[in-house]
C-alpha cells in the first residue's frame, strides 16, 4: 500500500511539474497572436469599410439629385412656354440623369 501511495505521489508531482512547464511555455508562445489580433480587428475594419461604402453612396446620390434639379431647371428655362409633353420630356430627362439610383420617389416642382 505504501508503494502505491509513493507511486501516486511521484506521478502527481511529475504531472504538476509538466503542467508548470506548459503554463510557463504558454507565456512565451506567440504562434496564435496574429490570429487573435485579426479576430479583434476584423469587426472594426469591416465597419470602417462598409461605412465608407455607404457614405460614398450617399454622396453620389446627393450629387445626382443636385444634377437632376439643375438639368430639369435648365431644360424648362430654355423655352418661353411649355406644354404637358415638354414637361413630361424634361421630367423623363431628370429620371435618366438620376440613374443608377431609383427615381420612384423623385419629386420635382417647377414653378414660374
């Protein structure tokens, strides 16, 4: 019985020694550092990228709206009197200028 207890104590001491070496080695191990850094930075970088894409889409849409308003104003101001077909043609030109953005909600008010 004493031999068994001694053997268990020595095996337990050996396991504790091996665990201590492994834990000390973990502090020096740098194999997974880049993967951890990538996992931490990926959400931030994706947010920045998608945010930049959305902002550029918004700026492009704003420019298209301004250009559409100028185009319709220029077309309407070139004639002294305009009828329904002329106004329809001017508004259709505004729709074409707005492409590739949707023009379903586009509203143009022309007043004299």
